[in-house]
């Protein structure tokens, strides 16, 4: 299970590294203009504080069994060596 988590995290980092924009003056000016427009339209909302409690609940040896991770991987047809991203809140 830990191997799969590491593989997923590696895939996310690799995808972000590949998709990083190349610095170019024209692109930077355009990016700044877009950023200032999005700042003007930004909606601010109150947010909750991040969880700072004990994370050991995620280290339960029976967690994989309870979550049926292998079954989920089979149903989604995700095989060893596949690149996946877990995007969620």
C-alpha cells in the first residue's frame, strides 16, 4: 500500500514538474495581467483551520483491508506501473 501511495505522489510531482511554465517575458506579462484580473474577481470566504490532531489513525494495519483498496484498484482497472492522481479535498 505504501508503495502505491509513493507512486501516486511521485506521479503528481512529476506531472507538476513537466507542466511548469517556461519563463518568457511575454508570458510573464500576460500571466501578471491574468493574475490581477483574477485577484479583482476573487471571492474570499472563511475557511476552517487545518487538522492538527493525531494522524496515527491512518497507520492502522487493518486500514487497507477495511477500505478494500485492492478491490478498488481492480474495479478501476489500475495496474502496477499505472500513473494516477488522487485529486480531492
